[in-house]
């Protein structure tokens, strides 16, 4: 989609949030794509980079670490929760017994049990962990994927940054390109679990003469608007990226990467016939096709009430999908040049609340890393006996972002320039979690 600001005067929604009016112009081949593509292919990743690509599985809402990767079997009932533990492929490591398939692949993963920060607000925390910098809920800083797109570009016709099905969203879209501008936004792939899945704007055929004429008329209208609007990145760069959009629409390379229906039925079944499973399978196809950064938006983890009723259904889905992705990427050799990160914006509270749920909890969370030189089968950090606070090797959002950027050969301290000419560091803190690679 192309966002055209029509009204610079903000209005207020029911939450009290200041928002702006937008004209949504899209759903047209060569119109919504241009704002998503780089202007030109930039330099390859710096020499010594560990990874060419990143797959970020984002658990929006906040996975309960108590009920997944950091169980506390000796804690009181109102902390321990419903589930027991199971042994894993790593001697001495136990995780929730609701994750039997993940237990078998923990020797291919590094588990961080000490993700930690001090914010319990969905939008603020999400933008923080997706960018590595703390700001407002509206996203003052570009998401890691947008930075990767900005710094590495792409070869061929695939966009460098793809979100499957789309970017995270609670009340509005999160993890965007901020001051980098519309050309570095993620390409939204849609839901690959839909019957006869086709990527919007990536089907060359099926357009009759009348539709083509209407598209041409609208394209000319937008071109005219562009000449009258100054200082709008998404409008001003339209013509520059139109050629790339057209190339992508007609590209066999791009269509093949998104053609999940070409996967064997057995493989699709292994991932799970649901949005989460098929999204992870598509992510694997995209990085193999050359996409630099894929965000799999796997939400639905915000369980303030009846958490175990939800997790009884949600954890088996997670178990199948993520374990399949790990196994598949490992078997295909994709981990040689791809970094996999699994995380949410925070963990869940140590005590089960009055509604049989767990509330937001920033001070503790579990994260998974694999591939790109990550030493598998290790556990980094720990939490206290109640799973409330990181007591060993806390890992901050800046540390995670720094680790990802450093892995793909981007200097996290590099200064970018805002549209008004102000230099700003990609990250103002953090460091690589060196234990992952030692």
C-alpha cells in the first residue's frame, strides 16, 4: 500500500492517541510495490558477516516462558502452572512437556532464558525489541528489517524485507521503517495458508482491458499528485521504483519464491496446515530465494485470562511449526548463512492472576537463536526460582538487535541521516551476545 497524507492536522481516536488521515492507494501491480523496493542494489554484506539472511519469528503478545522454555517445576502452583517438563536432546535441559517436538531439536538451537527490559506496554515494547531502540509507541526508529533493507539492498527482483503475513499489529502497524521512508518498508506477503494462495500484485495474468485502463488512469493520477506534493518520501520516490515493481511482477524468480504450493504435501503437513506453519515454510523459501530479512508475524500470545485453555491449542501449533522450520533449515544447509531468531516483546508474569491468566512481564523472557555460526545446544542466562527476573546474563532489546545487525555485517553504530539532515546512530546501546558464537 502507498500512504498519502492528506491531512496534517492530527485527530484523536478513542484511546486518546494522535493519528493522521491517510489515503490508502494500493492493490495495483506496480503501485503498492514501488514503495517497498530499494532504488538500487547496494554493496554486499561486509566481509566476515556470519549471515546473508535473517528469519525473525515474532511472537506478538508475549510467549509465557514459564509454560514453554523456562519451566519452574519446583515453584508453588500459582507460579508453576499446569504443565510438566520433558527432557530434550540436550542433556540436563528440560522444557515444557507441551513442546515434545521442540525438545528433539534443542540440540540445534541456543536458548536464551534472560531476555529482559522494563516495559510492559505492547506497542512500546514491540517497537523497542524490533528496532533495538526505546521510543514512543508509534515507532520512532526503523525496525531491524528496514535497516537491513537500507544497508544491504538486494540482487534480482525480490524485495530485501518481507513480512509474513504482515507486520505486527495491536491497534496499528508496528515495526516499520520510520525515518528511512516508504521504500524500506516490508513487503506484506499475505497468508500463505489461504486456499489458492497468491501474493497480491504478483500475478501477471488475469487483467482484462477495462481493468488495465483503470489502473493506467490511477497511475497517471498518482503521478500528477506526486508533482504537487513535495517532501513526501513515498510519493516523491514513486517513479524511481516503478520499474523495479514491474520487474518483480513479471519475474519468474519472485513468483517461484512465493510459490508455496510447489512444496511436497508431506512437507506442508509437517509444518502444520495453519497460518503459522505455512508462514514459516514460506519464510524458508524466501531466504533461499535471496530475501535478506523475513519477519514471520506469529501473534496471539497475550493470555490475560484462561491461559491454559489457549496454550493447550497454541503450544502444539508452535511446537510443530518451529521445530519443522529448525529441522528443515538444518537438513537443507540453510543455517550456514541464515540466522533464525524467535522472540516476543516480553514474557508473562510469574504469578497466575485471578482470571487464570498471566499478565505482561518485561523483566524476563525466553528467546531462541539458531544458524549463522550460533553454537547450538547451549543455554544462556537464567531467571530466579519464580521466573520473575533475569539473574544471570540479562539480554536487552539492544543486545538482540546488535547481534542481528552484526551477524549480517552491518555496523550497529553507523550513523544514518534523517530527512531533515540529522545524523542518528542505528543503535545507541547494546552489544553482540558473544556467548552465542563461542
